[in-house]
């Protein structure tokens, strides 16, 4: 417990700063409905006061070892919430006749970071057994990954419970794909109650991380691409002779959470077709991209609000679901 005290005090100070900022922007926050509803920022204040410090410590160690892990943990939360809500269904393994979501097309040989979540859960169980849900761990780890990479912080709303089931078919159908066109992107975000602004802001998570050649091969022959950028990608993928070669989603600041992603889009250097569609597909989203490219503060604020909104998608509360002891399996 003592080893987490420093992290705990740091997080308390961070929470005070964010609370003060929230008072200054009360009207703006209320208009955008960033309240937690049935979820609460202080859910573990009494039952597990070291929870946030333990999660932060686990994420910090993982990102120090592998900076790419920040993007991977953030992506885990996205892929969880887009499939029947933020309920940690994405973490469930296939066991016997039970089929999870890890083998769905958007996740197979793509999602990573499961071992990091396992380690954090183990630490939490040793301090506060049966208290902190895996779904809340994913939400906190996503926030901490952004903060550790230079991005904005926010007070994570907590109190989600973990699902007893998963849906491979929903994972295949609901998660936006790298080659999704603009109408498909809009439909998938609207299906879960997210707006165009949410869509453009959340896509900014692609300011970090990498993607395989197989995910952007169609982009190399598409419109709205910078020719020098296209040639560099063609060379990268052809030299390796395999579709599993990785390219940076943001070549300029690949491990930093900033607004460079949007600058890249305006230059025709969006790696994925679904990225570039934000500029080429619609005038409204094009204008949002332009605003984020010139003002990091606007992007950070919209990203923060959008993460809070996404984190409230269909949470299991009350007596629904359970608090898993092992994030990979139901109790």
C-alpha cells in the first residue's frame, strides 16, 4: 500500500486542479452533458482509495517499457465501448463453448495490452479484492495513457460492472474499420449515440500508435493522398514483403498525444482511409479538423468531453454483471 502513496497524492492534486477547471467551465460542461449519471468519479474513494494510483502505476510502467502501449491501452477502451457498451467484454478469452471478442476481425492479431490489464487487476485484487471492475480499469488506463503521452486529463467516471457475456458478431459489425468510408463512419458512431464532433475528436487518438500495411493498402491507391507520403509507405511495405509491417499513424510525433494528426490530414497524410475521410467526406468534419489543427486546446477539450461521453455508453450498474476477479473470465 505504501508504495502507491506517492502516486495517490499526485492524483489527488491532479483531481483538485481538474475540479477547479470544471468550476470555471461549468456552463460549457453542463451543455455537453459530461456528468457521469449513474457513474461517479469518487466511486472507490472509501472502498479502494488507492485504485487510481495503482492503475496509474501499472500504466506508467508499461508505457515506459513500450511507448506504443499507450495507444494500445487507449484502443482497448474504444473497442470495448463500441460493443454493447463499456463492460470489459473485450477482455474475455475464448474458453470451451464460450466465444469472446478477441478473435473478431477488428481485434484479431491487432489488440494488445491484455497483460498490462492483468497485472493491474492482480495488484488491485491484492489491495482491494472484488472491488474495482475491469471495465473501470480500462477507462482509467485509457485516461492515464493519454496523460502520460502529453495529452489532457479528466476525472474518470467509475462504477461500471463487468459483463457476463461477449459478442463476436457485434464486434465485427460495430467497430469502425480502417477502410471505412465517411457514411459508414458516421453510421457506426451515431449507432452508439456519438456526434460528428465526437467522431472527429475521438479519431484524434490516432495521433499515437501504429498500423499494419494490410490496414492501409487500399489508401495507397485512393484520392486525397500526398504523393511523397504515398511513395514512402509503398517503399516501407514493399521492402518488407509482408502485410504485417507497421507504420506510424503520425510520422511527426508518433508517441506524443497532440494535434499533429489533424495537421497531417490537411496535408493528405492520413495513414488510414477512415482518417482521411474526415477531411474529404464532409464539409462540417473538414472544418472541425481545421479547428483542431490550429488550436490544441480546442482539440483537447473536445477529446476529453468525448471520452467521458463514450465512457458512459451502456454501463452495467447496480446488480447487473459482476466484478470479475480475473478480467479474462467470468467468475
